[in-house]
């Protein structure tokens, strides 16, 4: 409710100021009409005195009352009050071409109209004559919606001659150039505010951190009011709807991330500074990863794939595609490590930003201005510039063809554009040219913001329909050469552009755009409008609170680490290592089994040899025992026979015989006795028992 009250009060104050201004203009118009009538009367009197003289057209008399004469074919100075600036998007009222009416018409003059006796616009006060001023007025008259850039400068600002860009021509792209401190950022802010107010989303990089002020209501002062009144701008502080982003969370804003595969080898090669051979090799790596189903999400994934391909396990898979030398892979790996050390690894990952979030509009119909905070861009300019190019390429791939429309779907400001093209390869430049040329049909307009037009390749410059050139400096021979090159690219005009471009004040520019028919407008020295938002950065605390309140933070605020090439290859290599260990174990087991077999064979052979020797020994022992047995048997049998013989003769012999036998044959006596028989029997049994045990 308080906002509505404040807006109502501001509107009332603006209306009061407009009414006061209108009364002042009316008083000045009456005074000017009286002076013009006096001049006409003096002219009529002079003609009456010299009837043969050609009639002359008088301008405003000087304060002394003397007549001021113009050439017979000159047009009278025309002045119209500046039209009130609309606070909402809508068609811009065209300045009527008949504003320069009959000489005797009483026309109200603007607030900064020249005083009586000074040179009026087109009458010598500036570099342009009345015809050129009229051509500029006509050239920048727009029937539909347009962006108000400012007022023509011809000696002084001409608030009745407004310079505009048709809203429907923004997708013909544009260039904002100028030396440091000449007002490029403020021009960018003026354009972004009006584009968003017209319902068109805007994307811009906040390089120096002061563009965020467009989301804060601007505060006026006497100097600002003096400038805006002088160019016919009814200034009022207005805040634009803005969303804050940051690259990978480096800075204040919703993190913007992209996957390595989505970024692509061409853009990544440009960032890494690779040569043609290395760029081709990197493209081969991307191709392999896609074919092998290895998602490249972050830089760790890409490093893992490179390491795998030059290793023993992967080089065979890539050999069919042409191979990848270890030297080239080593160079790419080193560059990736350096790149990651600069903080770039924070940018690559998931969740990847959906570029559709940059095409949103607010609930009140205004376009949302997406501001990318890039702190420390000087430390990693390639990351910043190449990211913007990736964003354009992604938009080109995602958006449908729409052709020419009344207004674009998105306007993209490419600040510090020289960073994008510095050291760019031919393939990279060709891709930029192709994107710039074709993205027009997708409803996207691009404005390159840089210091000099020579920072942008000629093929890109040829695609740009609008040019806002701030002051150029020519302090060195190279600067002078760049100035001459810039002048040569403009259409012919009544300006000495070489002199004008070096003498433009801050907030002034040389402008030429495409009109609604697609034709270039006349070159116009323009004093540009002031932004309606704050020209100071948004306070850090407010920026942080806006980010925390963003509905996008829940989706993109937290980084995730999905299952990708790094994890897949790690598992594959672990499995391969396990398989190799198992194979080694199996091989070792086989070798152990073979060795055991050999050992068993050797043991068996030794055992067999020992068994054979034992058997041979036993055979020898058996033979010896048999031989001993047979000898004993023979002796036993012999003894038995002798005993039997003695027993048979015992009965017939005398005691003499017995006595004689005992004395003569003791062994026979022993064997023949009972004890001897028992001994002989035990000996035989012992021999045969031994033989049986050995068997």
C-alpha cells in the first residue's frame, strides 16, 4: 500500500512539474510569437522600401531588436515541446514532421531553446543544416514501440528531435562501443530498463558490479533534472525486476552451472588455449565418451577419460578412432588442472541451468532482467566470455524458429566482448558468426559492448543493425588507426566523424540504427537519456536477501555429484584390477599346481626308486635266507638221515657202538637226542617265519 501511495505522490509531483513547465513554455511561446511578429513587420517594411529584393525569412530577433536573416531556401526553426515519457511500455508517439509549420505560426519552444539572437538548430549553431536535422527527425520517427535513446545534439541538445530504436529491430543486434569512462554501462542500463519495461526479458553481465542498481529506484538531483529536461526526458525513478546469478556460485547470485558435455569441445578448447591438433584430440575424447556412454559432467570426468584412454586398458579402444598420443593428452590434462585451479571446476557440474529461466516475465508483464555477477573477471576472462557464448549456443539449440516479431523474446548484452574474440580460432569465430546470424530468427537480440569496434571481427560487425558509439580516444598511432577504421564504417553524413568521435562528452554517442523498414537511419550525434534506476550498486545485504528469496535457489542452489564418467571408470578400473588379480591368482595357482605336480612326480620317482632298491634288497635278503634255509635243510636232512641210520642200527649194535658214536660224533648225538630234535625244529620254524614276514 505504501508503494502505491509513494507512486501516486511521485506521479502528482511529476504532473505538477509538467504543468509548471507547460506554463513556462506557453509564456515563452507568447513572447517568441510577439518577437516573430515584430520581425515579420520589419521584413515587410524592408520589402516595401526595396521592391526588387527577394523576400527573406526572419528568425527570432536578437535582444537588440535587429532582424536576423536566413537564406531564401532555409526552413524556419521548428521546436515542439518534449512529449511526456510514458511510465509503461507502449507505442512511442512519433514526432510530427509538420512541426516546422508556417513561419508565422506560434510554436512553443523547448526548455533549452536558444535565446533570441542565438543560432537556432540547423541555422549554423551546429554542424548540421536544417535539411539534415529534418532528415534525422524523419529517420527516427517510429510508429510502433521504440526505445528512447536521447535527443539530437546540433550545437546544443534538440529535445524536439528524439533518437529511437524500433523495438522490433532489436533482434538485428547492435554494438555499444567507447573508451573507458564514456558512459557505456549507463547506456546499457538505459537500454535494459526500457527493454524490460516493454515486456522483453534481458540478460546482462554485471562486470563492474554497478549494473545491479537498475533494480533499485533511482534518486534525482538538480544536475540530473537539468540534463533530462534539456533532452526532453520526463525523468522518474523506477526499479526494474531483476534476478541475480553467479558463475558456479562464485559471487552473489543463484549459481549457474553447465556440464562439460553440454559445454562441448570447441568452446572448451578455446578456454584452454589449445592448438588445432589438441582441439581435434579433445573432440575425439568427447566422441569416445559419448559412444561409450560415459557422461562428462565435471572436469574430473574429463580428466578420468583422458587418463583411461592413454592407459593400458583404454588405448586399444581409441586406436580404431585414430589414437591419442600421450604427449597431447598430457598437455590437455595440464591445462585442465590449471583451469580447475582458477576456480573453473565450480562452474562445471549439475544441476545444469535451464536457459528457459532467462526468458521469464514478471507478474506485471515486465521482462525480468537477469544479471550475472562476475567478480574477478580479469582473473579468468576466458571462462566468463566463453560461458556467455555457451549460453547463446544453448538458446539457439533450444528455442524454436519464430521469425520477425513486434518485439524479441530476449535481448542479450555481451559485455567486455573483446574477451570473447581474443585469441579465438577460426572455427570458434565461425561458430560465433553463425550463431549471431541465425539466432535472429529465434527472436533473440544481441548487443556487443566493448571499447572499440575493431575488438569485434568484421564478419560479426556486418550482422549488427544498431550502433551506439561513445567517445574514442586517439592518443597513440594505434588509436588513430582504429579511429580512422571506425569512421570508414559509418554511412556518409554532414559530420566530421573523426573530430566528433574524439570530442563527444560523457553520455553522448554517435548513433545509427535500423528503422522499421530495415533501412539504416541517418547518423545522429545524440545526448543519451539517464537511467531511471540507481546508478550506484545495490547494497550487498539487499543483494543477499534477494538471492535467498529467489524461487530458483531451491533448484540450482546446491551442487550434486551424479554417477558419471569418473565414477564409472573408477568402477571399471577396479573391476579390471580385480580381474587382473584373479587372473594372477589363477596363474599363480596353476604354476603352484604344476610345481606340485612336478614335485609329486619327483617324489613318486624317488619313492619308486627307493621301493625298487628296497625290493631288490629284500630280494637279495630272501635269496640269502632261502639259501641259508636250503643249507640248513640239507644239514637237517643229513642229520635226520644220520640219526635214522643210527636209530636203525641202535638195536643191533652194542654198547660199544653207542659209546663210540658219542665219542666220535657229538653233533649226531645231539640231533639224535630229544633236545637236539627240539632245537632243530625251532631253528627251522624261525627261518620260515622270517621269510613269511618279509613277503
